[in-house]
C-alpha cells in the first residue's frame, strides 16, 4: 500500500458523508426526475446493430425494444411480441405483435412525426443486420435463421435451419431491436447518433465526449402493476469522464447516481474483505450485488501438438495448484465467486452445479513430479499472456505455480494484441474471460465445440473431443429443458476433467447507488433497466 493511498483515504470518506448531507438539502423535484451515470469507456453508437458491449447496450436498452426481453431472473418474457408459438419440430417461431406501439417522434416520418410498429418493421430490422455494408457485429446471431416473413401487420415468423432451444434467448439481445426504415434512410450512417426506437426513453442530445441526454417517451406502451405509465423518470443524463477515479469522485459528490463496479484503488474504502459494503457507509450508500455471467479463466492453446500444455496431467496440476479462495479474498475483496465448479458460471448453473477443482497442493505437486518423470524434464517453463488490467491476478498465479515447480514468464500485451493472439493460436497460455451473449449454458459450452475453432468461432483453446461434439449437438436440438440441462452438466463435467482451461472466478455485479435511488436492480447479465427507477 503506497503513501498516496493513505493520504487520500480519510478525505474521501469525509467527502462521501459531507456531500450526502449537502446534496440532500440541495436536491429539488426536477433533479429527482433525472438519473445520472458516467460511461468511462464512452459510447460508440446508439444503433442497436452495434450493441456488442455494455457501454452501448445500456443506453440502447433505454431507447429500443425487441420481440422478447429478460426479467431480472433471466426468464424470457414478452416485449413487443404479445405471445409466440413454436412448431413441434422446433423450426418455426410465430410471434403475435402487440398493437398500438409507436416509434419515437422524429422528423424522419415527415409531418405525422411517428407511426405504429408493424411486423414488416421486424422483417426489415432483422434483414438489415445481414447487410455486409453495415458490418454489424451481431451478424453471427442470424446464422441459424433460414427465413423471415411478416405474414401481416401483426404476425412475424422466423424459420430456422435446424432446431435450437436457446433461440429465444438470442432474440433478447439488443441486436434484434426494431428500427424504422424511414429513419435509417433519413439519417443513413448517422442513425447511430440520431436513434429512433420505441423504448421508454427517446434521444434528446449528444455532445461528443461530454454528455448524452435521453428524455421520457410519453408514448411508451408499458404500465406498472398499478396502471401507472412507465417510465417514472423524466430524463437520463450520461457523462463520459474517462477516468474511473474521477467517476468515483463524481459519485462521492452526488453528481451521478450510481457506479458499476469500482476502481481497485478505492475498493478497500467501500468494501470489506468479505465483499460487503463497510458499515460506516451504509447510512447513505446502497450496494446491489449478485452473480454476473462472466467467467474469468486461463486458457491453454491445444492446437500445436508440440506445446507442453497438451499434457492433461500438467493442465490438471495447474488447476489444483492455484489457491483461488486466497486470490479472490485478497486481490478482489471477495468481489466474485471462487470457480470451484465448472466453466458455466453461477447464475446459469445454480441448480445444476458440478464439482470442479479445489486447491490441493499435494495433488498438484505429485502430478508435476509424475509429468517430469514421464517426459524426462528437469524444469517446466510456460509463457502466460495477459493485458495490464489483470497483472495482479497473473502475478498471483505465477507465485502459486512456482510452489509446484512451474516457472511462469508473464507476457503483457495490449488488449487488442491479446484478442488477436488468442484468435490465431499465438499464445500457449493466456488470460481470458467469457461474458454471456445470451442467458443459456450453451453459450459457454460452444467454446469447446470443434466446429467453432478460431478465428471463425469462439473455440480459443482448439479443444477437440468427438464425444463432446456428439453431446453438444444433442443439446442443440433437445427441446425438453430438463433433459437439455442434464446434457449441459455432462458437457461441463467433461471440460473440467479434460482441463483445456483453468476457471479462476465467476464475476459479480457490484452496483453502488445513493439511498434515494429506488427500483434499480441487478441481474446476471448486468442489464441496466431504468424504466421502473425513480428518485426520492
């Protein structure tokens, strides 16, 4: 702990208390109708076709709707589709649309300013994602769609190439939001800066690198359980301070209403070693936390038969040889969950857990002794590649594996180089993470299917196993949810046994808000849903 940290600690704690008192007096009714947050990564586009990262997904979620949506428990519920039917063969999906859903008012509609959504709009929106000129990162999500058709104004059908039980989950992604053709043609490539959707909030203004403002959509169709129109807020204001420390100061001064996660330099001030909000802050700050569908792991590249990591015994030794509980407690203040189960994280497999690796120094040490004897080796050297953001984690791994006679050399590269190297098989051992695109275990298990080898798929480890492929293909078409989850469990168990990866920890959603913020919740995919949020 350096001296600067000690100097700044007391003033920040006092600042939180003093600003809570002062801002409580200064808030007025209008201020209480505005929800403010900062996006330190900036926002690249408000076009749902480019909603591949949280920085874009969060505002897009306020502006647009799709056929289906997820509730806080990740159950698929209607959005603009009133209901749907799935054919017995699992190939055809028929969506009946709600009536009287209107697009946001826009000059792109001419004098009428708006119009109702019809099935043709969904047909257009889905087909738009296929346009190579658009270059949407969501193109992959349409690979199993054979055809799309608006039967009439209120019925939209999708036919698949083959049954896929997780398909409705894919449709919950913001890529599949409905957009009006008139607005796309009117704004052209500038639609991402002039979005027109159907969501609870509508676009107001965007000052580059400074602020984005969304206003309440008075035409929004949803009501709360008491019949009140949503949303409750009048506006959302998003700033773009690039520094997480500055973001924290803005939160401390109550200039923004919440922060998602926290910079490591401040975590000890707010969070105890058990991952809880410290008692001295509980009177004016609220912590909302829960599982996050993000598995942090180390991956072995198995596509080169000359790599020493092709040894299953070595890979298992590394899995046994890392004290993950110690790592989570002292490096992350228990912000996360020890990966002692499978690759599929908490939040998806809560009722279907498997037994993974737990720390066992003696077993790890013996496996290494056996491995050295079998291969006539005196020492083991491995290169572990990461970006600078996870240096503390990999240095911990380095120290742990040194205890079982594995020498790790750390290779730090820019994030873009890490991504490219993983895709091209450049690194024998690498740090990685997988955040769910949609809430189904299949999304995680697809990383080990042999037909998904990088660079054309997400199989970064180049793991190949015929039995795994067979089971995976069975799960893909299994319509019975109970049977499908049993297959998922077998697949996850097989991955843990073969150990092409080292699961380190399952991530955790950590949201800090002021006490006057109500209705803000967390969910395992870290959605930001503000339509039911209000401020007292």
